[in-house]
């Protein structure tokens, strides 16, 4: 854990912000009143992590790998089950060789 995150969490805990609900309730006025103006950037980052359910990653300084976005063409091919270069072949009664 980064020392800056540890210091932030220690300060928040000492000031009574010891739950996620209380941390999310911190606004600029509450930070000022509590003497936490220097920690606003860290507080905002922590609030964002809480809202995105990634608090543990925030504390540990980790991130999850995001899957690469597919192009529209790749997404279309994935939706109909085809792979690149494959075609759908259909026969009708007239050309089926009967």
C-alpha cells in the first residue's frame, strides 16, 4: 500500500470518516471544516473508487485489465456466430438438385 493512501485513510479515520457512506458524504465544505483541504484529491479518488466498487484496488494501488473494445465489424461477426471469411450458404428447393 502506498504511504500516501495510508496517510489519507489514517487522517480520515481520525476525523471520524470511518465508513464508505461517511467518506462519500464528504464535500468541499466538510473537508474544509475537518481540516482535510490538502487531501481533497485523495478523497475524490477514494469516493470514485467506492462508487465503482473498486475500493480494494484503490487501497492496493492495483488496476484490472480492461478487455479491448471490438470494432463494429468484429461485434457484428460475433453476434451472428460467423468468423472472418465465413459465409452463410443456403439452398432453396429449386436449386437443391431434385
